């Protein structure tokens, strides 16, 4: 290494060169001197020469600029900070700046703890270059480009700022943008989500959510193709129409309805049952509906005809919720059934379709069933006396979900038009458990008929199909499985989630199923071949509940961060987000018969009613109220002060945002809501367990 020139000697040399006219050599030596300190050491003129601290300086430079930007650009520019943080941190570790990596992580993690707690927990142990090579989350981020959509104006302003401050850290951030990110720029006129009105609306919102196509997968919105390098926007065409009836069953239902209309003619202004059937219920073959042969079902019986006839009656006589509600009304009624003295022993609850039975799955490995009318439950076995409740014992682990088979409140003998009344009550109950099994229980004999085995971990959720016969399960083994009640081996295996499948749901026509996972994604699968047809991303927490609208066109999904998202299944697009629940999980969702209103219940102890239609002030900021409640109804038009008062005056709760979509909220005393369900008459039935 050459010795450093003494500063005094350097000065004398420069003066000599100047006297002799060696101007070029003099200029070179002066430039060299300008980059050296008093002792002849090189000066650091660029942040890139500052070792591991360059990433922290660059990220802080970018963050300060974003926070000082125009309000309409802040929400989308803030989405840059998380990927810049992750890739900067991984680079600091990879370049062997161990101490600087820890300082960097601790300095910036606080900005992302609310939205990315799981990823932060996985990134924190990374402290050596070997960890970057071995860590799964590091492989995911380093092996794929992070996709982000920005308006062209915001992106160009960002690049101009970083390039003009390249010596202060801008060049480091530009390097990360070029190397690790896929920035998709959009024009306001070409993308409605980046129109001036939408951007002004987002600027007023309290919270900032990711776009549905943001993040690592890099897929097109709604597309189940997770090839990171694909450029195709083609989505699988879906058949979302209702499953057609068997011709013989169709004729039987029409005959029964005609007989009922003859014996009990409709009142003035009321449509006949046959007219109601033809207008709203009748299901025939169409291009938009799956073929009957696609979903094999057992031949219809007298009970199936009775079920369809009763559905027509309830559809005609129901309390109607029609038109765009716009966040005002309707006056939805909720009936709440609360369990006391459970000592946190109840894991799950379900109410039968005929509203006569309620079942609870217990942490003590059994299921207990009660009559909602308080009647004793009889057994089909001779010499077995009726009991106030029935205990179903068989599982060897906590029971995590129960599901009644489809049923409906049937007609009484006096009012029935049938020569022989068939029971329309539920016949079976399904349960799933920590013991990895699913059990089918008979509701007449109160015994276990079948034990289904196939999952490699605890089974978290179970749902009957809308037509019975088939059912769906989700498990910790990251798969969902389709079963039929007459076979002990599963029919389809749906694999693709990266973490537990926490909740499952059927499409109304049984041709598709939905799965929600701890990986924050929702997937839609085709039943006939087990292939994924849609992938929905945008949740910031674990997906805890799913429900498809009766029309079959919209899916509602909820997470443990208190957010409900509506998805348009055809184009695979996010319709809107709805907030109001406190954190801890929205455990149940249900749609009204018209698909115009949603009801939800969760750990915060409230039942909330939501408007599916886009409210007029959707771009505005939602109300901020307190979580929890003391039994006072909160209307959608109430002020923030009223909401806070309804949340309780003794103890100030944690504040949460309520979007304008909320129609009303019904707080309980201290009862987390396990299950909510719209009946076919549009009455809401809810259930929970009191926790003192």
C-alpha cells in the first residue's frame, strides 16, 4: 500500500506545478486532495461507501420524503416501505454487517408490526449470511420480485427524488427497486382504482391496505396461476349458475305447489307458490350453470321434494331486503342464544337449518346437542327415555367444528298439502377434532355412524354441501378434502396453501369450494377435477371465515384483523373492504336471501350487519368507535360519540375504524359470537358463550 503524502508537501508540489504552468497535472492533484482528509485519508463522499449503515440512511431518507409528500400519494407510496425494509435487511446481513443488521431491524420494525407481525417474527432470527441462505422466508423474498402497483406520477416523482439524492442513499434504494421489485405503473385514466376520486378517498382513510395483486406471488388479480413469470391475464371461465333439478323432481315439486295453491289460495297482492317457483326458485339447464352430471347426487326422495316445497313457501313469505340499501336500514332482527357457565369449554357452535337444534363442540372431546325450544330429545331406540340434551362421545381430542346436514322447518300435518308428510329436519351432524378424524352422527339414534380418516393433522373446519351428501374439511396439514357420506375415503384433495386451512365453504351450486388459510390467501377450487380456479390475496391477517352469496357471484371472507372483503368471483376482483369488528377474529359470516346484506359475528362480542352495495360516501373515512359493548344497538348513522357510548362508559375500549358499509351493530354483554346465520325468512340467529 503506498504511503500517504504529507499535506504540507502536497501543497508545495501544487504551488510548484502552478508556477511551471503544468495546469493539467495541478488540477488532477487538487481534485485528489479534495477527496482526502487532513492526514491524507480518502473522504467518504457517498453513502454507498458507509458500509451497512447505507441501507438505514437510504430507507429513512425515503420514509421521510414519503411522509412529507402530497396526501393523495401517501397511501400508495407507503406500500413501498415494507419491501424496501425486507430487502435492505437481507442485504445488510448478506454483506456481513452483523451489528448494523440488528440495529437496522430494531430501528424500523415498529413501522410494520401491525401489518406484518408474522413475517417480522420469522425475519428477526436472521443474523448471519448462512441464515439468509437457509431461511424459508428469505428464500421467498430473495427468490421472487415483489410486485407493487403505483400511479405513474407517484413513481416518477419517487425516482426523480432518489436520483437527485443519490449520494445520501437514493442510489441504494434505486438499486433495490431495480433488483428486487416489479413496479407496475398505471395511468389514472386507465385504472379506476387510481382515479383522482379514489386516491382522494384513500388519503382520508385511517388505515392503508395492500392491493389484491401486491406482494410476492406476482400473479394477476384473481388468477390461480402462481407462475411468477407469467404475463397471461386469462382466467378460467366459471359456471356460477344454480345446479339444475332432476326433471322428475321438478315435476313433483310443481305438482305439490299446485296442490298447495288449490288448498290455500294466495291472499290479495301475494303471488302463488307456482309463480314464486317459476320466478325465483326453478332451476333448469343453462350455459352459466354446471351440468347435473358434473355433480353426481343420489336420486331424489320424497324428503327432497318436501324440502324444495318448503323453500318456495319461505322464499315467498320472508321479510324482504331488496334494492340498494346505501347503508341505511333495513331493520334486521337478531336472536341471540348464549351459553353460560361454560368455563371456556366450548370451541364451536352450529344451529340446525330448521332452527330447532343447537350443537356445541367441546374442549373436553364431546359434542352436546340441545333443543332450542327446550323440549326433551327423544331417541329412535326403544326403551330409551327422552333427555334434555344429548351428549355425543367418540372423539379423543377437542372438537373444533360441527355442522348440521341441510334441513328446513317442515309443515305441520294440519296445514300440509301432502298425503304423507316427510321429515325435513336435519338427519345428521358432522364433527371434526384434534384427533384428525371426522365423525358422522345420526340425530335420531344419537350414535356415531361413520369415522372418516385421511388428514395428517387436526381438522379445523367442516361444512356440509348445500345439497347434502358431500362435505368439505380443512386441516393443519395445509389441505382441504372433499368427502361423500357414503364413502370412508375422501374424493378430492385440494393442496396449494402454504399454511393451515382454517375455514372452508361451498359454492351454492356445489361445483366449487373455497378455502381460507393462515397464509392470508383465499382459494377457489373446481370440484370436478380439484384444480384451483381463483386465488384471492389482500388480507392482512389469517382468514377465519368464508361465505358465498346465494346468487353465487360474490364471496365474503373475513380475517383475524377485523376486516371483511367482498370478491367478485367472475373477474376475480376485490369489490371492497369493510371494517368495524375489533381484532381477534370474525368467526362467522352469513348472507341474506337476496344477497344484499351480510351479517357477521366474532370475538369482539358483537353481531354486525353490513350493506353489500357500495355506499354513497364509500371514499370517506369511517367512524372511529370503541370495541366491545354493553348490549346497546349501534346504528349505521350514529355518530362517533354515540358509538363510543354504546361501547361502554366504564372502561374505554381500544379504538377501531367502522366503515360506512355498516348498517347496525348489536353488542353483547361479554359473549364472543361463535355463529351467525340468516334464516330463509331473513331472521338472524346468533349464538355464543358468556365469558365473565
